[in-house]
């Protein structure tokens, strides 16, 4: 029990605390309430990727808008979710893309993105092309990597993924 036993009975007026029937009834209610309170006490822990149950990692990933992480080992999933949560304000940037792609690929990883965030009127012309180059895939398939990159880049961008010198297309499995 996380609360001291008898907490509900002690809330009765002093004269009623000695009533055996009332005390037993409130003790039963206290035991039922304790299970609900224990669950409520654990709610903040569900959003912490270091301690949330493995079964809730996918839910937490959707909550912070992380890519599908099912192919990663649990420890790597937890690390990635912690990083993604801290990157919410940098979503759509090259750093955000690199953080999400790195656990799925082997080094070296190169991301070429000619976009950026500029003050009004200071933006340079861009092609809207995002290129991801890597030596290999550690989790999933090249097609999974392409799908991942497309899911986290803006819709207007042209996405190119190159694994070990070969261009990945949507048809590859």
C-alpha cells in the first residue's frame, strides 16, 4: 500500500471511528480505492521511456510522433524515444532526421538537405531534395528505411535513399 492503512477510516468523525461496521465497510472501500490510486500514481511513469513497460513503447512512440520502432531492440527503442521527445521543437530539421534514422543504419551516415529555417526574405532557393546515404541497414530493410525517411520529411520534398552505393526504390523488399 502506498498510503498508510486506515486513511479512510480516520476521515470519519471521531465518534463514528469506533463503529465496527462502519470501520469494516470503509476498510473494504479503502482497499478498492487503493488499487485505483496506485494506478493513478503510475501515470507519470508511462510517459518516461526509461521505465514504461515494453508493451507501451509503441504507444509512447506515436505520442511523440516517432517512426515505427518495432524492429529495434527494446533498449535502443527507449533511447530513441527519449531523444525524439526532446526534439519536438526541431521537427523537420536535418538534426531531427538524423536522430530518427541513425538507430536503423550503420556508419557512415550522410544526410544532405538544402532546406532550412530563415528569416522572411532571406531564404535561398532550394530544390526540396533530401538525400540519405549510409553504408548499410542494421534493423529492417532498405525499403523500410525509405518509408521511414519519407514519413519524417515534408510532403513536398523529393527523397532519395542510398544504401551501400545503391539507390533504394519503393519496389525493393
